């Protein structure tokens, strides 16, 4: 995948865990992709370029109106500016991903009620 290549060659920086040389830049499932990394405008530019390259190579279009940028411990001003550059919406935590609550309190029954109901 292009995000993996961008991370491998250093254009996009993912998260490194515990200084073990393990980096996480993205997760994919079916037609969903989570891209994650430190909040830098260099990363935003790399994401934008990578997704544009994907569109050119595949002939498919990324639906940025359905895409969300979620910041964790990042100023809302920065998230809004990055979302403007990417032409996507600003997302908030908690959110649902693949039917699972992300960022919600896992100890609360109300967090899991939608999952249990399905």
C-alpha cells in the first residue's frame, strides 16, 4: 500500500512504540483505512500527496467528505487547519469504527449497548 511505502521511505512518520523500532502508520480493513502519526503539517502534506497518488494510480476517488481527521491531545485549531488542508471533516472522540466504540469508556455498559444490540 502507498501509505506503507510513504512510511518506509520516511515521507510519512507513524508512531514508534517503546523505542523498539516498531512503527504503526496505518490500519486497514476492507475499504476503511486509519492513518495515524504525529501531528505535523509534514505528515498532513504526505497524507494528501499519498491519497492523491492513490487516486491517480487506481482511478478511484477518495471521498474526503466522508473522511474525518481526529486529533488526540492536539489543539482544535491545529486539527481544523489540517482538516482544511485535507479537505475533510473534523472528527471527535469517541467515534464508531467498524461498529466498535473508539475512545469511549470501556467500563460503561452504555458503551457496549450498540454492539450488544447488533
